[in-house]
C-alpha cells in the first residue's frame, strides 16, 4: 500500500456562467503549474449581483495534491 502526503492550497475561481464553471476554471489554471492534484473541496461560494441578477460567481476551493 502506498502512503501519500498531501499539501493543500486555497484558490478562488470565477465565472459568469455558474458555480461548476468557476470550479473548473480554478482547477484548469492550477493544473498549468501544479501536478499531482487529487481532490478539491468547496469552502465558500459567493456571487456578484448587477441589475437584480447574478452577474458573476466566485467559488473558493481547497485543492489537495501529492508531494513528490
């Protein structure tokens, strides 16, 4: 059985389309410089309102990745 040690970081993704897109945006951007990502946890969700409608989503994530 392999033993892993994880480090986690906090990121905030944003999107005008929705929560899931904000999550994906954060993960895709993080994957440009991080490797070994294994899990994420949504810790906060916020939205921006303009003219009585949701205009923008922000989702804060903890992303865990394995150390080499």
